[in-house]
C-alpha cells in the first residue's frame, strides 16, 4: 500500500527530525517533510477513516487496518489550534487526497516550534518501510513510501 504526501515540500528521513521520539521511530517509521512556506491544504495520505483529528495532527486507519499519523510541525500543540483550519471531521471516511487541514507554515514563528511535517506508519517496526521518497521535492498526492499489508 502506498502512503501519499499530505503536502508539498522537501522529504527527508524521519530519523533526522528535530523530535527525538519521531526520530527514533518510537511512534512508527515514516518520513519528514519540510513544507513549502505558503498557505496549504493538507490532504489525506491514504483512503480510510479519520480516527483522531486535531488542528496540528490527525490519525487515520485504512480498510486494511494500516494506521497513518500526520503531524503538522513539532511542538505545534502549543499553538492551541491557532493558525490551523479543520476542513474534515473526526470519524469521517475519506479518499486519499481529500482535504483535511489548512495552515500556513510561513506564519509559524514561535520559539521551539518547527514546521516539519511527520508522516508515520503506526504499529510498524522501525526501518520497515519500502520505497522512501527522501531527498526530493514532492507535491501533495505523490507517493512517499510503501507499507506491506
């Protein structure tokens, strides 16, 4: 199963993220994206059901049981929703590419908060993903990585 990019930007290994929990793949393996600095509609990286939806993060599960987490920025929970606009609803079933959240990474300038987007395959062992799209620019909807079913 392919997991798609939720936003445009430069992809790099999650192990290089500025958050030790994500970098150690404790949440799961995945990639990090340095998002384009413009107002962006973040989209669903897979088709499935939205399990949790917060302004700064959302978790989904596919029909095959794959859980995917998208976390918009590091320490963005401190913003208490400021700068994020939810356009989806928790519990909804969505297609890959459907709009989820609108934000503008260029507007985030608080100390200790970065705009790095983390895309994680939940409940998978570290280093278990195939076809990582690291080291290149992507647009929303382009493949980021593959997960074995």
